[in-house]
C-alpha cells in the first residue's frame, strides 16, 4: 500500500503541482515584464511630451545664440525640477545649462545623444546606469536650423529608482499571490489525495480479506461517489462469493451423499452375495447392484458433462431432427417410474412440429433432467403434464407439475449452478443449470414459473429450422453456425 500511496502522490505532484508551478512561474514572469514595459513606456511618453513642449517653446529658432538664450530661460523656469532633469547642449555636445543647478559631469557618457545625432528623426533614447550606479532613462532631441546645421540639443533625464521599486513591489505581490495559489493547490490536493487514499486503503484491506476467504467482511462506504460505488461492488461481490461458496459446499455434500448411497448398496449386496445366498436373493442382489451402478454411472457422467460445459469443451453433434421423437422417448422412459410412484404422467403432443437443429443426446438429456425434477418434487398422487406445440416459428415443450412449487425468493436463482431450493430432495443441483446452458447453446430459452404449494411450469423454446436459418444470430454455437453456412452454400450452388 505504501508503494501505491507514493506512486499516486508522485503522479499527482508531477501532473498537478508541477504543471501549476510552471504555469504560475511563466505567468508571473510575463506579468512582471509587462508591468516593467508598461511603466517604462509611460515614463518615455512623459519625457517625449516634455520634449515636444520645449520644441514648441523654442518655436522657429534659427541660430545657436537664440537657442542658447531660450533654452536657458526655459530651464530656469522649468516647473518639474524635482521629478526630472533637463539639460541643454551646444553644437559641440557640451552641457551649458541644467535644471539641477550643479555643474554637469562632462565625463558621463550620453548614448542617447550619440543616437540622436545619427537618427533620421533627430531623437535618441537610453536606459541604463550612470557612473554613480543610479538607473535612469534619458531622451535627447537634436535641434537643427533650416539648412540642416546643428543648432543645439535638449536632453531629459529621469531616475528609474522609484519606478523600479514600484515594479519590484508589484512583482513581489505577484510572487506572493503565486505562492498562495501553490499552497492552496498543494493543501487542497493533499486533502483530496488523502480522501482517495484512505478509502483505497480500506478497499485494499477488505479485498485482501476476501481473497483469503473471509467473505463475511464488508467495506464501509463513506461517500456516494465512484469510490462508494466501488465499495458497493466489492461488497456485492463478497456476498455473491459467500453464496457461491455455500452452494459449492452444499453441492459437495449433496454429491457425496448421492455417491455414497449407491456405493453403500453395491457394497452391502456384494458382501451378501459373497457370503453365499439362495438363487432368488442372488438375483435380487445382482439387479440392485446393476441398477445402483447405472445410477452411479449417470451421476458421474452428469458431473463430467457439467465440467465440459463449464470449461467450454462441450461439443454438439448437430443434425436436423424431429423433436417429437426425442420427447416421446424421454416421456416413455419415465412412464413406469411415474406409475410406480403413484403419479400421473400425461403427454399431450402436437402431431406436426417443424424440425429443429440440435444434438439428439443433449436435447434428450434436457428432457430427462426436467422430467426427473418434476417427478422428484411431486408428491404421490400428483400430476405431471407434458405438452408440445409450435408458436410463431418456435417449437415449445411445456412440463407442468402439481408439486411443492418454488418459493418466490429462490426462483431467480434456480438456474444457477450448485443452487438447490430444497435441500431435502436428492440431486446435485446442477441438472437445471446444465439444461439451461444446453438450450441456450441451441439458440433457445428455458423459462421457469412456479408458485409455492401449487406447482412448477418449465417451458423449453427452441427455434425451428426456418427461424434459425432466417436469424442465425440466435446462437453462436460453432457446430450450428457451420451447419447453417453449409446449408446456405448448397442453396447458392
């Protein structure tokens, strides 16, 4: 479980927290760049506006002396000296006036001035650090006379320290917001992962107990979500396994009893005959041994057939057959037994029935199982009625008895393997399950209706040949499909 927990947590961290961290980092970086660009653009536009204002002040200045006089006057009366610095440069590039009132640093490089001299629009911009380490933005505009000669230049310079501090504060706020979002994602994710891992741990522990054979264990459901549905499914599975285990134990007990009874009779009569008896007793003993041996052989054969059916190894020998002939033989087989047990067996047959595709031996086995059950669960003096008919392309055999009937709570399970509604009556509990499987392999249906204390009706419905030829999808049994394909091929030849 620890490995599962680590694996889920690791996948969650990589897929959720990792991706969220990358997205937030990229977003914060992009927003920081955007804020810086927007702030610097605003400062640039402000400086450009000031330059345009000075150019309007200079008006139509034509000579260097006029430029120097007007520039000095403008700088002396410049209202925003505390926010920015303005410089006036002569034709040689030397600063002759500045709004700070201090002697300018003539050693300081002015890349914006150099750019302005070379540019077509006579302007240049620079963002960088002064020799003092202060970060600034500078804009220079070169003034030329009508002949294109250099008259002078004006340079605006503003410190970026306050702007950078503001940008830093915004960036820190963005980082703090990102950290808060990551913490929110992390803690909510941890809570969510734990809400999954705890039930998964319980499911795993419960499933382990079920795997060890403790089918009584049940997993507590905490929520009505997918995990709750999983708990319900596992609990239902445990219930089904418990019921199957009980049926298996009952089956083993029933089969053991069924095997022990004929073996006991055979052994007892063999010992009697071995000790010597008169001819009449010997004849009776031999008959009992033969009868019980046949009974034992039939039970073993039934178990082998059931094993073949469960493993998918049962194969049908399909032919086109008359169902009435097989039904007649099965009814005749039980006629003497019904008379001996003081039960009435009536057979009402339809004289004309369409042929069906099927295995003679397996269909006879179905009829024998149904009739055997009807006689077993019908008390002395009761009645069993067998009826055959054809309805809308289906051949039907209906067996109705006046026996004890099946309780309503057992009726949905009677076709399950090993299930016995009445444990007091002999039998292995697989006869009806086998009959249902065999009928299904033929593309048919086996339906059971019953009322406790009234009786039971079993209806076997098999598709007539023409029905199965028209709707081959009724069965996926390979032998029947092969026969249908061969018939179709012959019709086309």
